[in-house]
C-alpha cells in the first residue's frame, strides 16, 4: 500500500511510504525532498515543471488522482503542483513512480486541461490509460498513457480532452472501471447515486444507473474499487463506519444492457465483527481527524482467489483489512 502526498498543515516533503501486508510494517521507500533554504522549499517556492531539483514531484493533495499500473509497476499521479502553501497552484502535469527502480518520471503538461482539487481517476488496464475527471473548478475529462519516452525529459501522452461530465457536484466523487464489462462506474455524491461512463466512447454523456438492495446514502470522499475474483464493485465511505458494500452489475454485457438494468447493492460486513476502524482510529490518533475523508486510502488487493479490502486512516493508527470472499 503506497502513500504519497502533502500534509494538510504545511508539510511539503516528497517522501514516499509503503505498508507491506506480509510483514505488517511501514517503511519509507524514498526520502524525497524534505527541507531546503527559503524559496527552494515550502511556501513561496515555485517549480514550473512541478518537480523538485531531485526529480520528485511537489506533493499535492492527491484526492482521487492516484492509481496503480501493475504491468509497469508504476504508482501514477494524474496532476502536479507548481507551488504549495497559501498560494497553492495545480498543474496538469502527471507523474509516475516506478516501484522497481524507485525513480520518478513526469509527463508533459497538458495545454488546456484544468485539474484542480476534488478530482477522480481510474486505471484502465486494457487501454493502458488513466482516466481522470476534474473537480468543480476544473474543465476536463481525459486520459493519460504512461508509455513512451518523448525525448525531452517527459514520458507518456495525453488523450483527447473532453468537457467534464458533471457541470456541478463533481468534487470528491470516485470512479472505477470494470475491465470485463468495460464500463466505468461513478460514485456521485451530489446525485446520491451511481452513474456510468463508456470508455469506448468517451465523448458520450454520463448515464445514471438504477440501484436496488442495501444501498446507503452516497457521500463525498468515499471510495469505489473493483474485485476481480468477485467480479463486483466495492463501495466504502467512512461515514458508514465499518460497513462495506458490494455492487453487482445487471445481466448482460453491452452498454445498453448495463445502463438500462438495475445494479444491486449488498452489505457485506459481518455483524459479529465488532471492530469499527473509523471509531477505533479516531480514538487512537493524536492528530486532528477529517472523519469523512477516504480517497485512495481504501484499496482492494487480490491474491489468487482472494480479495482483501485495505484501509489506512491516520499516520499514527493501524492499517485495517477485511477478506471479501
């Protein structure tokens, strides 16, 4: 489980941390750029390419802009920052950390996309692109491929930039692709529901999806993941305490069948399990707590026939895990 990104209280370091599920230990896998002189580090330090002198990216609030490519073994960051602190400035400059070499590389800056706070992404393994939707203050739905050396110090390429799918209410949603059904499901808190994006026709409007079963109230800052062994989506919001929900697609495999059918929600938390990771972590942490915030700190890891949900809450509290099947 890889974690990267700036703290909310003026921490500017680009160090990278990883939790090993086998050893149950944290390690700092990259020291990063953590302290320098004035105008080189911290508020007022400006880096037009969104990278520090050591090649690591300025650490943004990552929101839902982080994904993973298992083939390239890359940790992917959809946007960058050229300045941090009170005058924080985002930039449509992606970054990739290769977990074999532990080296960062950056992508080219997009000429027109605005990718600000509150955006969301998903990794599309069949097309080898990261789809991203900007938050309310942005303007874009587009893809980025990490493949290829551009010969100018940048890597990868942007796809076509389409208008964002939600004019309002786009902040702090989440999306995830079902690689078998080739459909992206969006958790839309402003609509209290789920919607779908067709990655094969990215200029198509987002379609609302009908729900049935144990569906909770959809809230911001939640997470949605795909479980390959269950062939279902998993929804998690810290506002629901320990509850985890699966979302099953309707019968059929075509776009029209998937968007016209009913998606079924099921609560999967074992009621005999008394552990509530939200309350437990909040009681243990010595830091200020943003209770609702989940973002990329909820993931699903798959091992052969087993899917495991993993949740990280705070820097000084445990990592929580649940076997889903």
